């Protein structure tokens, strides 16, 4: 089992010294970088072609090619609102 490192004055001073060299101690952040179980704001999502196609056709009527160089509807994960992303590492658009 993981035990959090003590935060002594000596260690804090050490961390300040290495920070000036753009170094950071992995043992202080490993729990966040590699959690025991995956954590993601992404949620399962499904985009049905019949529904999306209707919106694509409407967008094509409403927005001209002059107004938008790319007339694309992004498949945006509901857990990543505002990020224009399907997952943390995937962008998809139609």
C-alpha cells in the first residue's frame, strides 16, 4: 500500500532547489498520474446516423461555405463539454 511521503522542512527546501532546475519529484505526484483505477470525465455516448444526418443537412442549409471554412459538427463527449473532443485523445467530426 502507498504511504504519502512526509512533508518535512528539509524536503520542502529540496523541492524548491530542484524546482529552479525544472525538476519535480515523481513520488509527490505519482498517485495522480497513475491512479489505482482509471478516472475520466468521459462518459459513454452514442451518435445515431439518422439523427446526426438531419442536423448535418440543416447545418448545410444554415451555414454557407463562406461563413465557415469547415462546416463540421463535432462528436463531443457530454463529459467533455466545450473541449470539442470525443475522448481525451480523439477528435471526431462529420
